[in-house]
């Protein structure tokens, strides 16, 4: 793994790319909205204005998936 992935260095370009992809995949289905939400949440890891960790993101994604199952 590269250092960038290990330290989760702020990377505005990566944030923008992930969020653009999230917008592109968002659609009318609950599955596409779910994938979009996950991509957006992962982008927070690289956003210098967000304070999050991989664990926080994992827990949030798990909740997104549980909500879908309900």
C-alpha cells in the first residue's frame, strides 16, 4: 500500500473525482443511491474539511447496508 493510502493524506482532487463518480452513478434505484452514498462517504476520508477515519466510514457503510436490508 502506498503512503497516501496509509495516512489518508488530504487530496482535494481525489475528493472531487469520487464525488463526481457518486453523482454519475446516482439514479432512481435504491442500489444506485446506495453506491453513490458509499462513494461520497469514502471521499470524506480525503477531504481536508472532514474529520473521519476508515473505521468511521466502515461503520457508516455498514449502517447504509443495514438500512437497505430493512
